[in-house]
C-alpha cells in the first residue's frame, strides 16, 4: 500500500499549517456576522458524521484501521455509507473547514483542498485497490453507486 502518513496525522499537519498561515500571512483575513455559528454548525455536522460512521463500522464488526484496509471483514454500504464512501475522511475535512472559518483566513481553503488531494492520492486510492481485491464486483458496483466524498 502507498500509505505514508495515517489520516489523523495528515489532519493534524493540515490544521497546524492552517494555524501558521492564518498567523503569519498578512492578508486574506475575513469576518462576517454569524461566523462562529457556522463554525459550531460545522463542528456538530462533522461530529455527527464521524460518530455515525464509527458506530456503523463497530456494529458491522469490521476494522476502522485506515492503515490496514485488508483487515476489513465486511463492506458497509448502508446508512451514511450509502451517501459517501469515506464519511470519516469527510468528517475530518469538515473539521478543517470549521477550523479555517474560525481562524478567518480565506487561504486556508487551499490547505483544505490540499488535504482532499493528499487523501485521494495516498489514502483513498490505495484503500480502494485493497477493497476491490477483497470484495470484487460488489465493491466495484458500490463505487459506481456512491460518490467518494459526498
């Protein structure tokens, strides 16, 4: 597998870079009425997505370890996984967006986009390859029916 850095570490690196960018970039600051309400809404949304996805994996008794997707014992296709093949990564992205709005620097969206690009290339595509080997045609049809992120 091509995975180099676990997703939680990638998330923390992106969040740290967002903080540094917001602190040291002299332009790009924004503010608007209700900004913090949007942050709270995004945090709640990300939490709901993550909890539902983790609960579904636990209920299905399959691994949540992103480093070893070959340990998956079941392909979860229902619930939130009927709308997103990667809801846990989607939750991390929404958390980064919430953090970026809280920091108030428009250029943080570029780092969030970088997170998506990195996750697609180094995490999701290798996971998809492993799951295709495990679940074959069923996984291939699932990929046709359900989008990668949302």
